[in-house]
């Protein structure tokens, strides 16, 4: 089974975003991955609603929006209206997690949950059946271009077992340091969706890199 590939637009050329959106549309990529950072939950600020709305107008593929913000539950409806198809919030950022997941589903969104590198997958035991997606951070969130954390492979295997045991249909997404070199091992461990930013947009041929990740 080939993985889904979601190029991270945080690494795109914002001076010529139209060109990079069209490239993703025409490539074998499956989703657009959009990282929203608030400078509080993570030590960086990225973009918000206007950029998401602009991408949505041109995108022909689903928008996979990853919220690295405090109190994400306050903005669920606004992200849906801006164009999100899949919305993922951090386990570490949402106090009333079950309520947040239900609020996402009530808006017609695919509900995702994100775990930081230090967070054990077993914290998902009581909500895994309600999730459409679990995003494992394979770097510390906040900045692109970081080195991949090797422990992630074991984490994927444990999460895949939890999903099987619970009867959940959640996909496993991996974000951070994903490359053409480590993609086969990630998929073999159980990853369903690969997020790649620098690997795609800093390559000489982004569409070809997406093709290689799909293989």
C-alpha cells in the first residue's frame, strides 16, 4: 500500500505561493499540510486564516491543518470556514480533549490528534476510536528542517497495535525529518501519511521527490 504524501506548505516559497500550490495540485501528492503556529505553544509564528483561505481557493486536494496553538478549541469553526478538511490539535494543548474531538466532528471535519515526541501513545487509549488521524511528531514542533528522532519508528509500531486492538480506523501521520531515505522504513513500521516540507520544496525537482516518497 502506497503512503499518502502531504507536502508541508511551511517550506514553500511564500513570495510565489501560487506556483508551489499548482505544483502540489499537479503532483502525486494527496493533501496539503498546513502548520499553524501561535508563538505560545511553540516558539515560532507561521500563518493564519488569510493564507489558508488563499490556498483553499487554488487547491484541488484536501487541506490537512495542524494546529500548534494553545486552546485550539476556540477556533474550530473558523478553521472549517477557512477551508480545513482535516484538523489536528495537540494532545498537550487541549484540556478537554473529548469535547474538542466531538466539536471537530460536529463541524464535518476529519478529527486528528497530535503527539509531541515525549508523549506516550497510550494516552490515546480512551479517544482512539473517535479519531480519524493521529499525527506523530518526529521532531520537536515549531521549526522546519530538524533532524528526525529515531525513536519514532518504535512509537509508530506501538500506535499501530493500539489502533488494531481498539478497532479504530485512524490513519498514522508522521511529521518532521521525513525523507526519501527513511520513508520506506516509516511505511514498514505502519505510517499511512508522510508529511514532508524541506525534503520536497528544497529539492531540485519537488514533483519527482513527491513521486519517490509515494514509492
